[in-house]
């Protein structure tokens, strides 16, 4: 059973069917694009309703459940795993891996490197916590994903300016609480991982490109990392410690790590395949390892195959972020049909409104390019982002 059937879940649904697995897609949106690709589609009327989804899982006699590239229904997945004794994370682990405050506590207890942080639902207390950091800080929802509600706050910020930023983060949090944490500058990475039978298998390290403060929306990713081996190894080691701190097992994992002044800092770890096509597309292109098939097998209790089945390549994804306004025309779209373009899509059409990029939902399209090296793939992907024009007015 695949929980959610949006654009990011499609590669999982397709791969499972290719593997001969009977796939049930579950989504509250009957028009979700993955629904027609599954063997069976169910609209539950409440994807985060644990008891309702458990009843469906029992009725369908499922052998495994997966919630790829999203965290909305992680607790549901954990509950189903617990009750039906399936492979995958427990509900307790799901809670710890989706609540940023509990995650930070686990990192601190285990000694996994992460920023100083606090959690509260009270704006006055939050402001006092911010002052105690005595430096730049980040506000973020304690339970959310996708860069929504995140803001950078500078030392000396007044309470009057702090308060609306705090309330915006709180509004985006699924448990109405906010994290205030030390701001870590420096390059950002993600680490793509499969955990099986207690062993943490690091498959790849991703270089990330984001917007500046205050929203830090991801504009692109590339693999393999172009950073020196000592940096990449430090990032990997931090991610492994973080996975162990959260007690993740029999799951995919997506760790986000920053590197500042010679030290790695874990920003967060998801007990799932990473979004933005990182785990579902980029990782198999850059390593030759089919991470999606591995995650499906893990959910079914089958030992994953973690060796290359194809020649590794350099790969990069970049996102279209045109000037805000109403789309007037799209020029050069035929360039996206080049042979080095693995995948591309423009999400908008003439007449659509393009908003300022404040979250991943505000991006207007993507292009994935393969090449002999990640450096070449980045150059070509960015050339295409510049050459294909989404004209607004």
C-alpha cells in the first residue's frame, strides 16, 4: 500500500508494478496523478486517520506499506506496521522522526552533531529562547516538511518583528509548536540511505542549492558531491550517527546536513525516501543502485539489492523560478527534449499566476540532466533553466 499518490510518489508506484507487486494507492485526492497508475486506488477520506487506514490495510491484506517522499502520514504508516507486524518503522519511531524537537533530543542524547535548539508554542518564551542563542537563528515548524514556515532571524531582532515570523511558523506546524535553533551557515547536503537489519547503508551524498534567507527553498540538487572527500566523509558519518540516534531500521532515510567551520551539523532526518526526485531519480542515475526498488523490498521484508545495476553518471536537477506574475508565454520548451535531459516538466501554462518562491510548491518546473560528471550536468541544467523562458507580466 502506497500512502499518497502525487507526482513524487509516481516512481514508487511504477517501480513496484514493474517488480510484479500488486499496488494499492491511497490518497484523499481522487485525481492525484498516481491513482490511475496503481492496480487499485482508494480514497480514504482522511489520509492521516490511523484507524481508518488500518482498517483498509487489514481488508486489503497488505504485505507492506510505504509513504515515500512525504511525512504527512508517517504516523499512520508506523501504526499499520505495529498492528500488522510488518517491516518498517514503528509508530513511536515515526513520531520521533517527524517531530523536530524530539529529533534534536535524540541527537543530543546519542551525541550526533546538530545545532543548539529549543521548542515552544508560546511566542514570548520563543523570543527569550532566541535571545539566549546570542546569534543568528532559524525559526521552523516542529512538524512539517518542504521548507514552509522557515525564517532566518538576525541578532538584535525586536519582538515586534519576531512575533509575526513565529506565528507564521506555528501556523505551518502540524503540532502548533515552533523550533528556534542556532543558524548554521555553509554548504548543505543530503545523504540517501537504506537501513536494513540494523545496518545503515549510505548510497549517496547530494549537493544542494537553495534560495537565500528567509525561505531557503531548494532550487536544485546534484550527485555525486563535488566536495572534498574529507567533507563528504564527515557528512556521511554525521548522518549515520543521526540514523542510529533515531533508532531507524528497515526503512529508507534522507538526512539533511550542513557543514560549517570544519564540522557537520545534522539539520533533520526523514525516515523515508527523499523528495524533489533525489531518492527516486537522482540516486539511481548517479550510483546505478535502484534505491526505489530497495525501499519497496525493505517495506515487504525482502533484503534489498544494494549494488549497481547500471553505469553511474553525473546528474543534476534544477527548478524553474520565473519572475512573479501571470504567465504570458513559454519560450524554448523544445530544448527540454534534448537527449541529455532525463526528465523535465513545466508546471505552469499561459494564464497561470506565478508567485514569489516561498516554498517548494511555488516552483514552476524542473529539468534533470545527466552527463559524465556532476559538474557538467550542473552546467547544462543551469543553461536550460536560463534558455527556456517562462515569460510573466
